[in-house]
C-alpha cells in the first residue's frame, strides 16, 4: 500500500507518457461511419480513452522493458524460454510449458489434440475464441455455469461457479467418453469477469475425476480470480495470491493462457500441461502452427517480459490497485443509476444494455448501439458483448440469443488515471440522459468467423 489511509493507490509512478488526440464530435461521427458503427473497426488514434480490451494493452514496467534487452533471440534453445519456463513452473505449477503467440494459439493446440468430431466440451460460459476452436475441431460447447451468471442483477459472489448438477446431468446424457475435458475459466469474461470459488473448483475436480474426465483451466485472468478468492471466500483470507493460484492450477491437468491480460505484457501466451505424452504432441503441433517449442511465435524479449510480469502481477499492491480502479468506476456509475452487472468483476465494468436501452429489441443490437454512442459522446471506446459476439448456432444458423446483452468497459492495467476514470463515468451518464433517443442498428456485413470483430452496421 502506498499510504496507510486509503485501501489502494497506484503502486507506481509514470516515467513516459503517450499523448492523446483531442477530437470533435464531427470527427467522431465521421470515424464511426467509416468504422461501420463497430468500435473494433475504429482507428485507435481517433480514440481518447480506449476501454475496448485489457488484452495486450497493459503498460509494462521499467523492469520488464529492461528484461527485454536480455532477450535471447536464438531460434532454438533460447535462454529466455528457460527463464519463462522456470517462472511458470514455480507460480502455476504445471510440469510442461509450450509457449504460443497468444491465448488462442494455446486453445488451438489443446482443441486440436483433445477434441474429436461429435465431442462435447462443457464450460463455465463460453468465450469467443475458446468455443470457436472447440467447434473448429469438431466439438460442441455446452454451458454448465450456474444460472446466476446469466442474471446481471444477481449479487452471487462467485458467479463463475460450475453448476455441478448440470455437469453431472450432461455427463450422464452424453457419456464421459464424449467429453474430452471440462474447460474452466477463471475468471469468466463473458459473465462480467466473475470468479469461480476454490470450493467449486475442488468439487469440479472431484466430480470429473470419478468419471475419468480431465479439467483444463483458462488461466488468462486466474490471478484476478485468486484475488477474489482471498477477498471473499470463507477461510481463504489469510492466503497469498501466489498460494491460491498454485492451488487453483493443481486442481487441473493443464491450462491455456493469454499472457496479454494478467501477465502485464503486450503479446504472448502458453499452453501448460502435466501429461508428458500430450506435452510432446503439443510441442510437435506447435512447430506447425506457432513456431519451435522454445519460442512459440514470440521473440525472446517477449518471453522475458512475461517472466517478469508473472512476479509483478502477483504483488498484492498491484492487484488491489487494478481491481480498485475497476470498482471505482463501477461504484460511481451504480451510484448515479447506471445499470451495470453486479458484483463488479476483475477486468471490466459491464453495462446492461437491455436495461439501458429498454426500447430496443435484441434484433436492433442494443449493446452495439450503446458502444457506438459512448464513442460519439466522449471518445471512449468499449466493446459489445451480446448478440453480435454470441454469433450464430452452427446447426440452425440462427442468431444465438444470450440473456446478457452487455457493453464492456475494459481497463488496461496501469494505463489510465483516476481523472480518465471520471471522464468515463461522465460520458456514460450523459449517454444515459439521452438514452430514449438512441436508435438501434442493423447489420450490413456479417463475417463467417467471430463476426463481432469485423461486422459492419448502419443506423435503423
Ligand atoms: O486474445 P488471445 O488469443 O490472447 O486470448 C484469447 C482469450 C482466451 N480466454 C479468455 C478468457 C480471454 O479473455 C481471451 C481473450 N480476450 C480478449 C481478447 C478480450 O478482449 O477479452
């Protein structure tokens, strides 16, 4: 803690700044038109406060930047790989580490190895790239998260928990042989960055073990999940983040990881596993899709930055400030009557677009329209997490219709100041004040894969 009188303050000071461009409303109207009302298609130099994602948008420390100078750029056997491997083994505890260019690289390797045509992969709510790779490998995702996760007003402290009865019924229905593994995300991004409890993770492990089913963790924001366990779970308050993280990983057979989140870097990921045969296969497949197993599509310097990031991210002062900033914005919004997902998760504040724009049906893409309005109003970039992100059902071809129709304000780590946060709150409040006048959108271009990234819209 920086001072003893506050729960948190940024445990760093700023050594270099990146200047922002000031735009007019006319500039933003024309930028949004060019972007087809999709915030993913905006040029970032037209955005002042970029809350699109916390992925790869973190500010690295002076220690990470200096570690990059030690990057060993050897094609094979890079010393940087061995330093990263040691850091991952120490903190995550898995036996084998295969670096990948980012999280979806690890998801690709895992799905390719384990998912066969007709398989079912249960998970605590879907994530876009994770499910896409399961489907690409011939599998089908089945949601086994607790019902509270789909209810933005539920204050359940662990909305990322797996519904054990749903999982058990699924195993009975399709048979354990059709389930290559259970995919457990910590935290659950699409539910609002909601954590899973240690107790639930232990129960998932026990249940799947009885049926001989593996568990793979999506550890992308597992350190943030560990923070919530220490903060909220009975009997866990005395433990360190590192200790809890280690136990979470010990309850799985491996993990996929997007280091672009928890690990405070701009690029990187890994697949970690305990099974030696599977690890050999992953290293081999990695050569095809990522790069040799000691660099995985990354530069040696990227591996160094990740290794340092692991230790910095486990510092409790870092995590208090990180989660504290997200809560600061969420609490200010909630206090002024803005409908948000509760409780506030780790990486983002999620606006409930259905409640924000009750006059728009889901076919008018309310969350997409709200994200566009936030940009027009205050040069704040956010992301749709609703019907557009959910995509189409591969069997019926119809839109999937998630109950959650959300706009995500995602906070990059160590990037924005409290004044920026105040601008965000002010922007959302202004849009809320004119919400009844906001019109919906229609989709005029729909890409086949992960459509939310590149879809284009026009006002109704
Ligand atoms: O963007 P990648 O390929 O490094 O990672 C994919 C990925 C996997 N799991 C989870 C929980 C994620 O949140 C995730 C990526 N998330 C992004 C890009 C986001 O904006 O949330």
